[in-house]
C-alpha cells in the first residue's frame, strides 16, 4: 500500500494510491500522522472515499508534520571512505529541522548567504507507526509503519573547517556549524509516498539511486549500511520515545558532490531525483532564493 498527502481542488487530504487514481482517506484523519496516531492505520487499506485521477493532484510530503526527523549520518561504508572518515562504533544522528520539509516537485531554494556548495544526500527513511521506547532489534520492525525518501540537502561550506578543527571545543563548534548547513528552508524534501512494509519486505536490501539532471550520482544498496533499520531503532529508542509519524533517515550513500574530484554541487536550473526501490522517485527542481 502506498499512502500520500495530496492537494486537490484547493483541499489537502490523505489518500491511498489505487492504480492511476487516489482514494481520499479524509474519513480516517486529517493527515497521515493523525491516521497513524489513531491506531487504525490498517483501515486505510480498504476505506472508501472520493476517487481522483492521480495526474490531477499535487503530491505533498507524506509526513509533513512529524514531531522529529532523526537524521543518521556516517552510516554507509562506501560514503565513509569517500569522506575519509572511519566507521563509527555506535550510530550518530542529529535532528533535522521540521520547518525545512517540502514535498515532491517543490523547488529546493539555494540560500543567498551560502549558494556555492549545496549538496544532495538521498536517504532511505523509516516512518514510525507506533510509540516505542527501549525496544530490541528483534522487535524493531513491529513499530514501523513503512518507508519514504528524504533528501538531506546540505550546504557544505563548513565541512572543511570540521576536518581542520583542533581541540575539543573547536571540533564541537565546527560540527555545529556543519549541521546548521542542513537546516535551511526547503532542505528536507520528502516523498513521494509512504510505502507500507509489504512494499519493502527487506529494508536491509533496498536499491537507492540519486540522479542530477539525469546523471547517476549515487547508486547503492542498504546492504552497505553500517547500522541497519533494526539496529537504529533499537539504539535511538533507548533515549527517545519514538511516536507515530516520527522519521529516521538512515544516512547517505557514497556519491555526494563534496566527495567527488572535482566537487559537484547543485545550482539553479538543476533537477535532483532520488529513487528508492519499492517507494518511487522524489524529484525536486533547484531555484535561487
């Protein structure tokens, strides 16, 4: 089952994709997060509603209002090699700004203050379906509603100072500046759908590909993850009370623009696409602010 948030006839509502149409699910909730919170998520499979041609609606971010976007870094072996970084002994993550979320086909806007090093990071992303705290890896997938795609767009201006930083406090301050480069408005494209677990039966073997203007930049499989979906949920649920609609991005594969020689970054007029097996294609044009 593939669930969406759509705008049709000036109205925003949740829906279920049925072939080339969308079945409205307004009777179940105002959005997909509220449907997850209701505990009646499975009713979305058979609920009836107005049927609209898929081509006539605007797709929005499927979870546009999560309580948290937990963005995992340093989690693909090949990406760590290109960034000349050793593999971590435990997961590392930060919280991405919810205010930066946009949907498919909405422009990523290059910030005027930092226009020259805007990079892509296509990421396979977990959508939590039920509240969980201190769960084991063996039980972790029981709390997953499904999966979507996030592009962790990043202004890389501060990456070089991170590697050049000296001393404990210098390194901490440089790392904070690096994270700030991920928080600009429009820097969290998401979508196009929330694909339920049967659409992605093995999250440890999922192909992911990122294309810039049609050229393949990232091509990987989640089998290259340092920490898989189960391990990430087990680790972070020891600290967080994860709730329905919360998101965990699983990290960027190799092939980011900063890791290339010569380096490649997005610019106005470009189009970036992230395609994940079982989910679909997240496409966004690039515009100047």
